[in-house]
């Protein structure tokens, strides 16, 4: 009987392979079918409708498309979305293959990886493809794919511009409502728009810059067999044009993610059965192939050792790539010509070494036992460890020629005007002050509505319904717990859900109202998107279970350990599952599991939170307890106390220093980004026992960094004092160059109220002058202005004038000039000026042979000797500027 069964199975497989219509690569098609069947085996009990629906699709192209999405989507999409969503978006993607001039020319594998997927990065997918396709398709009708891509980017700028936001990535339709987003949101938005009309596109990320803090994301489009880049929501006259082209030459990594195993020509940084991460660095910067060999203490190569490649950024070494050594103890990577830290570990022992900029080979010895810090051990590491990290130098880029420059300027003005017209529909403060004149919560509700931008109708609707049916006071309490981004995208019905179902179970263990609001009432837990989890969770458990959990919250933690499987592979995009999705799938990644636990506690009236520094789930039963044990530690170990002091003023966490805990062979940074305590000294922290590293960074004007590590041990029940100490080997400020007086400086336009003409160098006093040539409409320009606003008070104390010089293109753009003239919260004695005839720009180009990228920020003394220069996009420019001014003064 076995032979007929085997024959039938082989016949079925061959029939399936022969039936393929959409995917032309047989190997890729077989891999997809295998992964789909694995997903069916794993999930058919919890989401059977996905597989029942997909297996009965008659159209073969559509069936393959839906199978592909189910096979490779991350866990969050399988849990948070329904199968109709998968089918609907597959249908819309396939539509573009037949209804666009370029659709039939897109190779199958490019379509599957860069048009079909509805997910771009770690956003929560929405109905953007439906909305965008209906609006953009008529705009690109009759165009070729090259010009269609340019046109889509103009449409994007009509809708969205740059502004920094928090870590949670807005979905495209939320970004549309808001009319702004950070670079990761702009690029997600732009890729969604391009894919909606069948133009293959992908988000390109440098995970961290090497020459400055932060990161950046942009877009690549596939046009006539070639990938081109573009700035997201930053239209240019041609493709392969963008302000980031020069900074990109200094990068150490560029990557993009895609569903499934990718069989294209690009190098693969890492891959598994579910996704591929492609290394695109060679498209932008000079590269080298580096080989790392890990050996034991007698020189024997070690297989199976983790090797992390790390770049300095935000006062930590960030791991941008991770590999496992082969049988020869080796790993290889294509990277840039900058200094890197290489960390090796087997989860118990560890070691590290610096991979210098020009080095291509490095051997690291991994000791059998981890070497202790600050001990009497004869081989103990020193308690202080200094390094100087040098980033890659800037390269030259080829800018495409264009005949569209003047036309492009007009289009940009039109794009900005269209977006401004939409933003003008948001309620203004005067209108709201009149509407809520007699409301007891006037100030609070006006503030929340103003912050909500294009989502104002949802916030207003929530407040109205709460006043009529429930409690306006409770509504304000809920709104007080939301982030600005929550206010910009949360629907009113979700907020009503939390208001209504919070009343079902009276809070336990709460000793005051603020505690209750923050740890029971609040729908905000971590960086997940808010969902209506409260009602679903309350209906999930039996009455006797709920009573048991409320009486003994530890029982709920035990239930999670027994019933929720930890799965850190399937949710590879790290978009958190909704809490109710975790309960449905009965599995989740570590972070989503912890969110679900906190949500369940709050749904049942038990105070709970994520620990701010470690993201561990905690519940309160008179004291805070860790819900889940880690590394065989007790769930709630007694902690030690660390008093942090600083030997320098104005040290900021994640700018100048970080603290990391040694765990499983790696130092993991404690996330105190939004904890203001660590920016004021002395500050006191309660930490779990263990080994810690304090790391400081002193970024120099050329982008290099002087780093210092210090190590300390935290012992339960004991108090120690640690100091923020910098590697202070900083060269004194010196004259970089001298500016000569421009022959046409009398033609400058001042933007003062009287609009008098005067020299840009006027305002210089004994404290010198800051001059910044800037295009405030670009992301680098906006970022510099934002830093000035953040440091307004500190900068004003320097009594140094700031002249913000708009490039000459602004001379006849009165609307834009008026917008920036109205910008508030800048340092005292800040002046806006227009470089009406380009004279200042000419002055600078005469003395600068290289490094001319906007914004160009200078500090000079009264004799026009320049001591500070920052060119192009950079983070913490204002802090480095203030340091130079203090040195000179």
C-alpha cells in the first residue's frame, strides 16, 4: 500500500509545481509551498480560516500571491489581521500587473518581493494600498515608470513632510492624517504609495550612521531593470538625487528587508526561512570584505560562536550585523572603511576587539571562562577601557544632470502649498477656545485636540460620547496617558472600549488615583499600537480563573508560562502583537508576551507595567514583582543601589553616556531614554545584581569619537557610587579658516519687521556669531532647527547671536519665508536672513574645497575667524557648537 501513496504524493507535488503561474522560479516556488505547509501545520488550529480560504482560491495567480503572504508574513500579521486582508491586498497588487504600462515588464521575483507585500518595515499594516491606488493611478496614467516614480514622490510631499517622532512607526494612513513623519515613516509611506501602483520599491536603512548619531531611511525603486534611490517625500528632478547621497558614502552598512528567501543579485546580510536582509552598501559607499577568526586559548578555531559587528552611535556600540562562525571559526562581512567593535560570545564567555578602518582580517581569542572586571584575578580587565573610533571619510557622488530645475522648484512650492492647505483644516486654538469656553477640562481637551492633528475628529468624538454616556473626567484621564502619536491615530471606538470595560473589575492593590490611572486605566503599555484588548481579554478567561488571578497575580504569570509559547523567530519584523492576538495564537515574541501579560493584568484590575529599562513585565501586589524569571534567577531578586554622579555638566543619557548590563555574554543597554532622572546628578538607580558597564562618548567635529568604558558590580542590598567619566583627550579649538568680506553683502535681505538690508555678519559681538546657511524645508535643515529649539535656554545663556541664512531660492517664496519667520522657541537674538544673491554661499565656496552640504553651520569670532564647521545632516550639532563657543569664550 505504501507505493501507491508515495506515487500519489509525488504526483500531487509535481502537479502543484506544474500549476505555478505567478512565480516563474521553480526553486522559489517550491520554497514558498514548503513554508506555506509548515505554517499550516503550525497555525491551522488557531487560525484555520487562513488555510481553508487560501486552499479554495480558484485563480492560480491569486492563490500563489496569498500563499506567499501567509507563508512569509511575521507573526504579528497572522495574529492582528484576517485572511480577507491578505486576499484583498494580493488582488490589488495583481491588478497593477495588468492595468499599468510597466506591470507586464516587472520580473516575477521582483514583483513578489517588492510589490506584493503590504508590509514595508515595522508599521502596523492598514488599508493604504486601497486608498493610495485609487488616488494615484489616475495621476500616473500615460507616464512611463521613471516619470511615474517621480510623480508619486511629488504626491507624497503633497501629503507628508519631515518631523521627528517617537519609536513606534505610524501606519501610512496615520502618517497621511498627520501630514508629517520621521524618515522611517516617510519611507514607509512612500514605498506603500509606489507599490500601490505596481512600482517595485523598498525601504533602505542605514541602521546607524558612523560619523554622527541616529540613522536614516530612504527609498529605492526598480525602473527598467535597475534600482535607483530617492528621498522619501523629498522629490528631486531626477532619480538618484538626494541630500543623503554624500553622508551615505560614510556609512558602514545599508540594508533592506524582504519576505522569504531572496534569489536576486544583491548580497545577503542574513536570512532564514521567513525573510532576507540584503546588504546594499556597495551601491552607496566604498566597501571592504572583512574576515573575523575566533579561536580558543591554544589557537584552535571555534565553530558556532556569535560574532557581532558594532558601530558607535548614541553612546553605545550598536550591533548592526550578527553571524555565527563556521567550522573554520570564521565569519565574513562586506562593510565600510570605518572603525568597528567586534564582539564574540558563546552566551557564557566573551571577548572583543577593534576592527580598524583599513583592516580586513582580525583574530579574536575567546577564553574558556569569562574574564572578570575589577577583581584580584591576575588576568582581570582594567576598570577603564578607552578607544578612539574613526568613521569613514566622505566620498564624492555623481549628481545626474537635469533640465528640470526651474520646473522642479515650482512643483515643490505647489506640493508644499497643497499640504499646507490640508493642515489649515485642523482646528486652531482660537476656534477651540470658543467651543470649550465653559468646559471644566478646557485646557486639557484643547491641548489633546491640537496634538491630534488630522485625527481631531476621533478625539472630539471620544470626548463627546464620554460626556454624554460615561465620564468626561475619566476621558481626560485616559487621554493623559496617550503619546502624541496615539492622539494622532487612535480611533474613538478603541478609547471608548477601554473606558467602558475598565469599570468591570475594580482595581486591586491601588493606593492612589495616579497609580490607578497609570497602571490600570491606561491603554498605553509599551510602543505597541493600541487595540481594544480590554474587552477581548475579559471575555477570554473563565470567572473562576479571573478571581484566582486577581487574588494571586503570580498565578496569571504561571498561566502565561504554561500556555503562551515564546517564539522570537516568527515575529522577525518585531511589530508587537496585539495582546488579544497573543492569546489567540498562544505564542508570541518576548516583548509581545510581556505586553499581553500587562494588558491582561490591567483588564482584570491588577496594576502592571513594563519595566522602563529592561522591558520586563511586572505586576503589583503591594510591591513590584517581575512576572517571569530569567536565567534561573528568582522572579523578584533583591536589588542593589547605584548612585550616579557626573564630573561634567550637562551629561545626557543616550547622548553622552549609557549603562549596560552583562547578560548571556553581551552588554545590553538599559533603556532610560525617556527617564529624565539620568540627565540630572546625582541620580539613584535600583538595579538587579550583576556586572554593568558605563560607556561614555565624546564626539569630535570630524565625526570621530573618544569612548571610555568603566565596569562595576551591583550586589544585592548594597549601595555604590559610580561616576560619568569621559575620555577627555580632546584637541583645543583652532581656527579652521577666515571668511573674507563679500563684495555684494549689502544686497542681503533681512527678515526683520522693517525688512532693512544689512550685512549678514552684523550682530557679531565679543561672543562671536553663529552663521547657518540652511534650507529649512529639508530634513537636515529641520533637524538643526529642532536642536536649536531643544537647547533654546542653554544656548541663550551664551549670548551669541545666531543668523539663520536661507538659500537664495527663498527670495521669492513669501509663503515659505513667512512660515519659518513665525517659528517659535529659538534662542534669543536669532535672526532670519535670505542670501538673496547667493553671496554668502559664494563666500563659503571660495574657502571650502569640500564639505559643502546644507545646513552649513559656522561659529566665528568678531574678526571672522571660523572655529566650528558642521556640514550636512548631523545629530547633536548644537551641543558640539555650544562646546566650541564655551572653549573660545
